[in-house]
C-alpha cells in the first residue's frame, strides 16, 4: 500500500508532531509499506491566512497515493477518498482555547467568522474520513464534545527506543524537556526547598522565553539551592538525554493539563525509571500509576518533595516502579505494532 | 463539437419549430443530438434524438460525452420544467425565449413543488427584501399575484433560470443588457430565426369568412393582457369611420375570463361584426390568416418576451405591423414596422391605424421592407453560425468559471460567507494569476 | 541563511527535481545554512491544473526564510519576497509539447483557455523572481521563446560524484533511466537488432506509475527480436552500489531520451565513472553535455545509425575509454559544480 502521511509544517520549526510524523513514515517503511511524508505549510497569522491555508489544502491533489494518514489541522483537509486521521491537533484556538487568553483569534466579527469556518470545516470534512484515531483520550473527548464525532485512541509510541538504557539509580531527579511556564519546572524547583534527603534536581532543556529561565534561577538564588539544583538551559541531544536518564533516580514531569502523556514519560520507562507527576497534569496521569510506576501527587511543592524523598530512600522501589512502567506501556499497547496495524487496516 | 440540444418538441410549441430549424443548420457542421421531454405530439426530428419523461432519467454518463449542453428555456412550465431541472444538475448554455420567467417559477414552486417558501426565497434572491415581502404577501393571499399584473416585469426572475449557466443567449438587446447587469457570464444577442411553414392547402379568404371588400387586420398568438387588445378595441371605436372597411381578427387562445371581458368590451363599444375572437386556431387557418392579412397589430406592453416569434412571422410574410416602441420592437428599424409610443398609446394607435388603413402603398412599402429585413436577419443558418461562434466563446470561458465554481463550492462547504476576506483574496488571485498581464505568446512559428 | 527549497512531485515518483532539492539541501547544510525542503504534491491531470496552481499561490511563505529556491513547476508560484528559480521544465503540455502526441491538454476551446491561463500564471510568477536559473540551454531557449524571460544556465551537479569509479571497459552498454516511453529504451532495443558486433545491453530502471505495460512491452520486444542472451532488463530498484558497479564496468552509457530538458543525471554519472555517452541528435539537453566524437557519440535517431555507433564503441575500446576520460573534463569545462550552484543561487 502506498501511504502518504500528511502533516503541517512551519518552515524551520520542528516540534513534537513533526518528529512523530517522521517516525510514523519511517516505521511504515520498516513494516514493509511504501510511505512518504508530505508537509504542507500552514500560516495562521494574520487570522485570515488560516482560511487561505485551509483552502490551499482543499485544492491540492494527491495522485498515486492509496491511503492518506493525516495528523493535524488544516493538513487533514487535503481531499482523498481513502483518508484516515491520526489526530494530534485540531485548531484548539477555535475550540477549548476560545474564551481563554490562548484564544489567538480576535474576538471581532471577522475573527468569530473565522472560528465558525474552522468548526464548520471540521464538522463536514472530518465526517468524510474513513476512520479517526487520536493521540489521547483528551483529544477524542474534545472531538466528541465540540464536533460530535467519534474516534478511537491510538497512543503515540516513541520513534526509537534503542538508545535508552538503565545505568543504575543515582541521586538526582531529572526534569527534561522545553522549559516553559506550562511545563512547570518551577514547581520542581520549589519542591527542592522542602526535601529532607540529599536528593538533587537536574533540569535540562531549551527555554522558550528568557523570563521562564530567569524565574527558575531567581528561586534557586533566593533559596540557596544552587548546589542541589542544576539547570542545563540548552538544547539537549538525544544521546545526552539518554545518558542523563540512564543514571537518574527518577524522572519528574508535571506539565499543566497536557493533552497526552508526553514522550518524556515513555523515555523514562524505557530507561527503567519511575515518574513523578501531578494530579492535574492531564494526559500524563494515564501512564503513571501512583505507587506502581511512580508517584502522582497534588501539585504543591511539599507533596512533590515527599515523593522525591521517598524514591531517594528506596532505590529498590524505584527500580521496581521503573520496570512496572515499561510493563504498563505494554499493557496499554503503546507501541508501533499496534499503530501500524491500525493505520494499515 | 458535440452538442446536446434540450428543447420542448411538442407541435404546439413555437420553440420546437425554432429548435428544429436551428438544429438542422447546426448539424451541417457539428454533431447535434436533440433531447426533449416526452410528449404525445412531437415534431419530426432530423437528427439523433432522445426523449425523457423526467429530469432524473437523464443519464450523467451520457451527457459527459457532449462538449456543450444547450437548454431552451421559456416561461411556460409544462414545456420547460423537465429541461429546467436537467439544467440544474448539469450546467450548460441557456437560450432564453422569455424575459419574464415569473410565471414559470411561480407555477413551479407553488403548484408543482408546493413549496411556497422556496418561491419566497427566489424572490428574495432576485429582488431582495422587497421581493421577499411581496412574495410572502402573495403566498398568504394578502396580495394579488404579480404575475397577473404589469408589475411582473419588475420581478422577471430570469436570473433564476440562468443561475450557474456557462453562457446565455438572448434574442433581444434589451434582454442581453438585463443579463449583463446581473451576471458576468458571457451573453450574446442573436436574432430569433423563424421559418415559414410550408403553405398547406391554403384556406381562402372566403373560407375564413373575410369579405374581399374588407381589409383584414389581425393579432395572433395567446391573448395576454400585455398584447393590449382592449386598447386596440378602444382605438377602433374612436375611429368609427374606418370600421366599415375592416375586419379585426384576434386569432389565438384566450382564457375564459379574459374572453368574457373582451366580449363585453366589444359589445359595449358596438364592435360586433367588426371584431372576431377565434380562440385557439389550428396551424392551417392561422397561416391563412397571416397570408391574407392586410395589416398586423402586434402590441406589447409591458414587454415580457425576449423577442417575438409572431412578429418575425408577420414580417416574413411581408406585412406591415403596428408595434409598441419597447423591448425587442425598439431594436427594429423604424421603416420596417410602425412603432407607437406606449405613453401615447391611443393617440399613436389612432394615427397609425388611420394612415395604414387608408394607404395601401404605405402598407406595401413597410411590408416589403419588413420582409427584406426579416429574410436577412431572422435566418436559421445565420443563427447557427453566430451560435457556434458564441459557443466557442462560452467553452473558452469554462475553465475559469469552473475553477471559480470549484473554489466557491469549497468555501461554501467550509461555511465561508461573502463578507469574509478570503472571497476577495481568491477572486483577486484568480484574476491576477490567470487573466491579467500581457497576452502570452503561444510560441507558434 | 535560512533557505527554503521548494519543489513539487507526484508522491512516490522520484524524479530529477527531488534529487536536486535533496542534494542542494545537503550541500547548503554542509556549508552551515539552515535549510527547509518542501516537496508539495502535484498532479499533472490537466483538469486539476488551475486549482492546484491556485493552491500553491495561497501558500504564503513570505514570512519565512531569507531565500526561496523554487525548482519544479508550479512551485515558482509560491509567494516569497526573495524568490530565485532553479527552473527545470515547464508544464510542457501547455508549451513545447503542445501540438505533439504528448500534448495533454485538449485542443478544444477549454484546453486553449486553460493553456492561456497557465502561461499567464507562469509569466506572473516569473516576473516576481529575483533571478531565474535553469538546468540547460534547451530550457533557457524555451523560457526566452515562450515567456520572454532571460534565464541563466546553471547545470545541476551530482551529489558526491566521487562515489563513481572507473573499472574495466566491458562489453555491454548501460542504460539507466526511468522506464517511460519518451526515455526510449525501446529505441535502444531496435538499434541492438541492427548491430553487427556482439555488443550487449543492460537496461536499469523502474516504470513510472501507469507505465507498467511499457516495461512489459520492452520484455516482449526482447523476446520477439531474440535478444534475450544479449539484453538484461532490470526493472526493479537496485542498490546504489550495484548501479555504481554496473557503470564502472560498462563499455559506455547509452541515453536516448526524446527532447530531454537537461542532460540527465545518467549522462553525468557515466562521465564521473569515466564512461562515454551514446546519445541521439534529438535528445535535447544531453547534446549540451555530449559532443560527438569528443566525450561520446551523437547518432541520428534511427536504429541503424545508433547501431553503427554501438558497434564502433564495441570495436574500439580505447576510443570508448578516451571519450570517457574526456567526459570528466567536459564536466569541469561546463562548470558543473556545487560551489558554482551555491554561489549563483545565493548571490
């Protein structure tokens, strides 16, 4: 079967969805299919450009393709008789982000019309696809709630797991990933004020805005945590990340209300490390079972600190929970066998 | 070029005769298939033809084989309904035989489909809020239907008939201008061709009951109010000294109500014996009336047809015709017909009648110029030539029209409304990309 | 610099444009630039041309990158303030193939208008480009003739040409090309019938989508002409190393496309492997690379003339070798190099 994986792109910006799209294309080939990745530029500023991008997608043609797997708005609007979705993103600004400060679209007559068009297009064209998978229950719930459309959850696996390994359980909790307010590395730093053991914290990742980093450094300064908290504020290569994970005691990852579980959790488990997350972290809670594969705490510094200390004091439990994490992934069928089977059915 | 020519083809339809003549000429150069709604009495067809009972019977696959679909549309629902419905599914070139299409759509929505709200909707589409409110009043019985009054020309609704068409043929400059004002689609004005029916065993004047000593004045065709028969009667009554010289025959079908009305006017004005209302007349006697006529009266006000087949017929017979100076009639040279001003109807009618009844030479002169003009312009072969030229233009316009349609369809599916910026953006881009700039060099030589 | 390389393709068909984009991208990255390669899907069905062109037009890249390099049509429609074209061919059905059997637009009024619309759009896009380069003189001439545009020839080089090596001078002619009618593998077979020497022919290439029957026709021609023991047809994908080996050991390369836009990578590969190229007088851009008697042979496009050339190569291996060597020099002479390409595109 000739499959086209169709995704958006913003030139020179590669995010999580881009890596997944590439990984999917690669995996499809590994499993014996012909696959190609098609990336269609998407521009949403000024808002009128959204409609132009949508129309462009509707007017494009995909010859010589047996099936399309589309991932995001508006790339999923490209016409094809055999289209499936592995929905990572609708245009949330028109849906759950409308009415919040992340709305993005102006609340003017034209802005509202644009929102209506996005919704109308989704309602109509998403109903024409053969099957919709989504990357998380949250995405499925939104699709049902806002568009009345049913979908099946197909959890995204890691592209490559071979580079992760376990080299023992050290003395630091690792918080990898982009440093932003919504990822809440700050909460981890605050927790370090309350730990009673010698556990350390390592934060590794590029910051989005200078303010995000400045805030963290300020707290470290203010509470003299410099020897306990290490910040590596730059892009971390895959090798570096794997190495840091391999020697970590555990992984901390508690973003605010994330759609999906995030790759960090999977990477931790493939390194056999437990995960500390919070009860309001959204999709992450799906793959972290309190006391079994890690800890799910209320989002306050003392609770997080307690979890950190517990792990520090019981390395054997950390190991057990890390293994259990991997087992949980298997039981949730988070893997490429399941994905390829679903998309090539 | 492969053409599918959709037309009424019943013997009772003047458009059927028109189509037979035009298709015969077109078929000399191109492949033409006649498609017509099945009736009990079709004309004989000289080309390959397909009849259908219902628009749904028309097979899209079969139509795909044609380069051009042509739809002959007119105001009479029974003749044109199925054709109209096909044209909705498969856009093509519309040949418009009537300017006012209101009766057609009123009958279609109110009687055939019984969807009064759809009637209101099209009135809104064509005539805005005013149209919608008039329509509402009509369907709720609070207002006399516009199709029964002269007001109907303000709500012609021809726009509905040509919606989505790739091209429009109108038979008068008057109509063409109206189309141009509402639609960017190519529109051509062609002169309506007419062919004289072969003279059958002719009825003589005696057989028609016309004394040799009297001049025969005729008005032919369906007796609609806009033919101004009451006005003619009034003018006759005002010129009593002419009456002994003439017989006025009104030869055409008439609604019972109107018939009664006219009879009462005739009686009131003391015109019995002078004026004869024949009702529907068979082709034979009708042709005989035409042949024997000394003078034709062919008034129209307001103008609701695009052109007038009856006038063309009269001119081809070499008759002097009194016409109203409006619509299609205005476009004819003033020495080929006797024009009267609609706002001075009685005054000009009197003057025209007096001159033509008393001056045989004048009748002769006008009549022969009329025949000359008609024979030159109202020819089927001329029509076919110009039609094909226009068809080429229409087909050339199609790729861009289809692109715009395609894009509009997508935007509509997305719920885009016409005030949104994208609408301007797209039309500007299409214009700049595909239409603007210097003529491209096609590299010949 | 942030550079966007934009091109179009039919999904799963890897044409020259894909390689150009890919290799240009790699070369630019090696020089420290940030590169984004966009390969947008495009169908050549004439009924869908105008709407796809409009789609490309609606894709606005003007806020991204410092430079947009557009390769295959209609990627030159993409909007960008600093747009440079490395133009490889027109939508040929509307241009030089109009009036030939390859004219895909109908000659109806619709087709004529469509053709006109395409040309107008192209002209508008060309006017926006800061600079237009193209891959051959053939194409430059067409741009001048049809679009009144001056384009500078910038020959597309091979990537890492040091991959190619010279081996023995064998007894087979090698034809590496997509299997499609206008690449004229069938003509090579017709010619082989007329040869006097036992020269062999190896043909490598995969059929374009929809051309599977062409591959079968070739096989049946081989059968019919009883050439099975002299012809090898490899109509599947082979690894790069295999192709390099076949080239290294061949007598010479044979490349007989009809009116090709450019010289074709096959010819360039042959010369990098130190091999002569046998082509025809009507091969188009290949004639800019191959000069008869110097680095190859240019035969009249009929089977007998081609057969004669084939025999001459077989009979005189040292001539074949000399011509192959001259091929290397010819590349340098024409300035076919990535340094030159980058210097020009970024200037």
